[in-house]
C-alpha cells in the first residue's frame, strides 16, 4: 500500500519532523520501495521533489529532511507500485495547472475498470491509474466550470460527485491541493491530527525522535497533518470515515461530505 | 539579463560540470540574484528544482551540483527579474503538459505589448511575460493540432511561426523541451558547443575548474550545450544567428529556420 502525507496550516510551517517519520516508511519501517515525492507550495508556486530511489535511502529526501522549507500546504507520497513501472513519470505527486493555479495530486489505491474518455485537455504522461484519474478530475472541472475558478462551495460539491464516480471503481484515497485548499478523500483509510496551542511534545512512531512542538510555534498556529496511518504516539489522531471527502483550510477542517454510493469494486467495508 | 543553459544528448549525461560554471553566474561572477531553476528529463518524467535564493548561495543548487543526475535533456535558467516579483511562481523554467508529455520553457528577454487572448486552456500562475508567452505557445499548438502530437516537421514549422509573432514584440531568447526535442530560439544571443569524440579537457570561465571530458564519455556520445554566453575557455562555441529557431536532437542540430520578420520592438540589430 502506498503512503500519503499532507500538511495544511494557517502559517508557513516546516514539515521536517513529520517527514522524518514518513521517510522511514519508504524502505526502513515499511516496504514502499518504488519511489517517493513531495510538493511544497510557497504562495502560488510549487517546489516539487521526486525520486525513484526509496525515500529511506534517497539523497534528495535527505535534503528535504535537513532543509526547513516553510510551507502552508504540503503533499507527499511514498509509492508501492501496483500499476505502472517504477519511473519518474509514474512518481506521485502529480502536477497540472487549472484556473491559473497549480494542482497537486497523490493517490493511494487501485481503480478497477475506470476508463472514461479523456478529451485531450489533460493527458497522463506516465501509465498509472492515479495520474489518469487526476487528469480526468481536472478535465471534468474545466468542462463544468470553464476557465474561471467557481468558488469553494461549487468546487467542493463537484469534487464530491467526482469522488463518488471514481471511488465506485476501487480504493481511492487521495490528496488534492491548490496551495490554499487541501482536499482529502478517504476511501479506506486516512487519519489526521489537528495541532494547536498548547502544542505538546510528540514522539515519532517510525524513528526514535521526539520534538517539543511548542518551541517552533506561536499560540495562533493551526497545523493539520493528514496521513495514511498515525505518525506519532502521543497525539490524538482521528480516523476519517471511509467514503468521505474533507476540505482542510488554514489548519482545520471546513467541510466534509459523504461520497459512498455503494460498496466499491474489490472493497469490503 | 537572465542566463539560459540547456543540454541535449544522445545518452544520459550528467551536467554537474557545466552547472558549476552556470551556478556561479547567479550572484558570484554575475549579478543574477533573483532565483534560478533547472529541469532534468528522465525519459518522460521531469525532476525540477526551483529556488528563489541566488544560485551561487543556494543549498538546492549545491545538491544539484554534487548529485550527478544523468539526463538526456536539461533546461536551466538564472533570473534577473524584469517583470514580476521575485517568487517561486515566477521562477523559470516553467512546466506544462501537452499531448501527454511535459514541456519545459525558459526565457531570456522582455516582450513589449504582447497581449494575445488566452482561452483558459493554459493560464499563467505567476505574473511574468515569460510564463504568459509559454502558455500562449502551448495554447496555439493545442488549437492548431488538437490533442495528438503532429510530428516533428509540423511542430517545428508551427513553432517557427509562433516565434516570429512573439519575437516581433522584443527580446525572445528561449529554450523549449519535451524530453526528446529541444528547441532553442535565438533572438539576440545564444551560443552552443557540440561535444563528441575526441573529447577535450575543458576549463570553466566562471570557476577555476578543469575537467577531462574523455574520462566520463564514450566515443559514441554526442552532447550539445546551449548557453547565453560560452561556459568554457578552450572549446569552439558557435553563436546562433539572431532571429533563428534551432532544433536539437540526440546531441546535434537537426533543423534551423529564420524567424525575423522585421526589427523587433526595442531591439537594434
């Protein structure tokens, strides 16, 4: 199974601590050896690092871990290849532009018999089901709303419907972010923690590392961390309900909607 | 003036040596302090590093310089901001997807009164004339050829015409690459060297570094390096003729065409 990680905050925050635990899952504490990637938004811009080497042994991951890039929105992924060879073009997260903003997408799961027609406005470069469904989502949003951002309400409603359609074809945990809005779809498993003052001292599950979060934060800071499974021992992680889409903004959840229309193919709830 | 650098080869090659000289131009031997970026193709995938810090003092540049990523196509840019603030979203090279391939674009120059309508299929995320003209090029290619790659001949002809139109509005030196084809448009200054056996020992202009290229290459290797100005002392660099578009493939020039229709605004030939 692939591993997903995202951070959504109200103030630029570095993800070094969480990434340290996450990085270990790519070949050290878990067997996700088929590459990894991370995308940091800085305002509207994106800094993206992709690597086909396992994250636990990647020089690029070492740079990311030691270089405190501060960002309000981060999406990361460690790959366990199920569809598509191990190559840079198949490495998540994927990026496209829509409405003059970059969109970053990462997926955990496999879709079965999902073959809607792509009209050419967004085409996959690699050959994963994940990049395919991302292109389809971008295409459908462009088709529905044209070339202008429709506002958060309408976008959330549209993504809820699209998640229902694609989610009916299998396991479809995904993260989608445009630098201010972070959408998280839980098909089978995603969990999150909302950090705010008073910030605790927390300990990683995957590495012997402890950090006093209060030393790096102010009382106004809000930080949401979303992951496939909890990264720390001594915090309250909340499991998302399978079959829900959530919107994270400024370090908190602003919307949640159900996306299940039945039992998806190949899944048992 | 911004600095452009590209490499096009017939076998994956590391660009560490050339990048070492190029990197120095961002704040050490020249005053391009407004960020830098580099994109490496690996097959169809792209590894892109962007930074708003001057390249001479950038930790990310240090990683790129010391980490021998092998690539057949590389495009790099050091920015001297003329339009648009210093920010990640205004940092070259820019990336978009067309026909299921990533396209990388970097520009040196300034376009005056260039305001064609964008239909929304590609929109700039930042506010530079460079990203704007790149979006326009992608849009016009999609409009002309639909969702299928038209072949190299037709693409080269179309890019020649588009270079004429945009090039009439000012200084328009650019590099455009899809991972196999590298287009280089010389509006005022671009120069290149074609390296092949017997490979010489070459010395950087911008740093006190000498490398025996024969130690890292085979007799079959072909490497084209394109830059705003020569990077080495003891090699033959050929200046491109102002007002020409050239196509580099497999380490050599396969096509050249004139793109000048008059004297562009603000330029004196």
